[in-house]
C-alpha cells in the first residue's frame, strides 16, 4: 500500500514536467546551411579565400539566408537584396552592432575603432555624427576638392612615368588622400617610401587575420589568461604582433598631427577642424573628446585607403578591354568638357554615361564583397527562422550584385543597365556596395568623388589598351586574373597601356 502511494505521488510529480515539455513552444530552426559535425559544427567548411564565391554557390542549395555553427557561435549569411533590406535596413536597431572579438577587440586592443565598436556603446553615435559631418558631399566637393585634384594629378603623372606600377601608384594615391584629409599630412616623395603610406600598406590584412581565422579563445574566453610564453599560446603572440601594427596606425599619425598643429597650423583637415576652436585657438579638448578625435581620424586613414583603389583598379581592368565603352566615355567628356582643361566636380552631373560605367564597375566587382560583419543585439525571427542574439551576420554583397533576377546577365559588363527611363533601370548598386543601415560607409561621398575625378581625367587624357607580349600581341587582361582576399578585394595580375590622346591633352597635367 505504501509502495503504491509512493508510486502515485511520483507520477503526480512528473505530470507538470510532462505537461511543460508537451506545451512549451518549440524553438524555431536556424536558417538552413551545410551539414554540421558533432561539436565542431561547420568549422571545417569555412572558406579561407574568396568567401563571397563560396557563399554565393551555397545559396543555390540553401537559399538566400543561411547559417553556420562553429562550436558555440552562430553565423548568418545573407545573399539576397530582399533579406539584406528586411534585416539590415528595416531592422537596423537589431542588426547594426559588431561581433565582439577577443582577438581583435581585447588582445589586439582595437575595441575603440569604429569598425569594432558595438552599437550599444555610447561613443558609436558620436563617431558616426563626427564622420558624417566631416566627410559629406559638401566637404568632398568643396573644402577637400584641392586635395582630391592634387592627388589625381600626381597619380596621372605617375601613369605617364610607369604604367606597370599602377597598383603602387593607386595605393599611394588613395592613402595620400586619406592622410591629407584626416590629418593635413602631405605624403613625401617618392610616395612609395613615405612612412605613413608604407604603414597602411603593410597593415593590409591585419584586422581580417584576427577575425577571419578560427581562434579557440573566441569560444573559450578563459584561454586569454594563458601567458604568451606558454607553448600553445600562439594566438597570444599573434595578437600582440598585430596589436603593434594597429596601434601604430592610430597613435602615430595622431601624435604627428597634434605636434604639427601646435606649431604649424595647416590647411583644413578633419583633425584641425576639431582641434581648433572657432577663434583659431586650440580647443582644449577633454580627454574623451581627444580620444574620439584620434579614433575617428584613424578611421578615415585606415578605412579610406584601400576601397577607393580597389574600385579604380576594377575600372582600369574593364576599360582597358572594352574599347567601345571607353570611346563612348571619351565622346561624352569631349562634348561636355572639351580638350583644354581637366574635368572637375562641377562636370559630374553632366556626364551620365560615365556615372553609369562607374556604377556598373562597382556592381561587377564590389570592393568589399563580403561587407563588414554585423551582429544582432537580441533574438529575432525571420521567415520562420530563429536568429539568436549575438549572431554574426554577414552579407555577401557580391552575390547580391550578381543576382540574375535583379541584374540580368550579371557577369557581363553593361553600363546601359543604369541608363534610360527610370522605370527600366536596374537597382542602383550603391544601395549595397557601401554597406547597410547604421553601418553605411560615412566616406561614401569622398570615395565616389575620388573615383570620378580619377577615371574622368584619365580617359580625358589617355586611351587604355591591353598590355602586349614580347611579340607585340595583346594580352587578354582577364586571363590569369586573380582577386585579393580580405575585407577589401582588388584585381591583380593584369597590365595595361595608357597612350596619350594628344600632346596638348598631356600638357594639361602640367598647367
């Protein structure tokens, strides 16, 4: 009797548990993705190079929103404009943060950089306001116009001297613009030997190496306490080496600018505008304001150098093997500008075909094909899928700009897709290539203006053709072409020739 009573009591005690399990809402599934292994998940499938191509291929099987699990972390991958707009734009309040990285943010001490800053950090809106105000269209076409035109002239003169060295020239061109606008710093000749230009060139790939590789400290944070001398603490030594590079890119130009402005105020720069009060005296910045200025100026220096050169490189590639497109641009330039002066910012609105060519080039090869990583600040549900808080969210911009439903025949370079009646034009790729939501690139106006001035004047003065081999036969620039992997990609492995259209046009560079 006692045993039966005990059994009944036990069964009654289990009733609430059973009912809870039966009635509790079932958690929705994550978006689909490649099959996972026990414990390690998809870690063995994460692509090391040209990730944008791999994700676009996976989308054919798993759809426009996918998920990866790497140990205890979830990554959401977006490959369609609709999903990107629905989440990164319409729900920007949830999807505008950055993933926290122990390697980048703490061990390499880069958590104060805007590219790492969480959206919940009180400094985030301050950084954004400062950069948007300092890099808007009015600034790009007004006070910084002499900077862009001077850098453009130096680049074109370099092309005359050594076309084959265009990559060095381009990186020096874009790095020089960033340095001048951020700090008022004039690069030293020869540009390729300038300390700050070399610093940013040597730093290419530094931040990506800290977040794109798999480090166990990201999943087991207690490993950060393992001393660097310990045999298995390679990650500590790796982060320390990268920290030196990242620190130098922020602290050294900041120290130069502060010292220079104390004794020799320069023409307008982002740094000087914040450093001086309205009466021209030092503004006596608080410690917080000085730090904000240092990190935002550093963002201009580090963020603007490679994206612009990537876009221009793509245009050099495409124009050198598209004679008809190039001739049409030159006819438009000759009609609007003539042959007696350089093209300037005021001409831009009157050159619609050139604008379409630049858009098509950035669509065909977006400079940041994977975009920069976002992160969720709370759980979310989309189209029946569960997206957890703190998930890493990656948008494959390349996949979007090669979506055949939005851009028919997407692998063909066709500027006409952005001309004609507005109802027949295809979606503006600028909606995607500069980022999304509250993380849209604040330097977009500057990048657009730099690319426009460089390409318009290049084609006003030169005609581009493929390079030739030792037998005088043209080399197809698309053969053997490769693309650099990183936050910013760039076409590599091709050459071209730049032939002056006339001696008079070439002389304009010296005017």
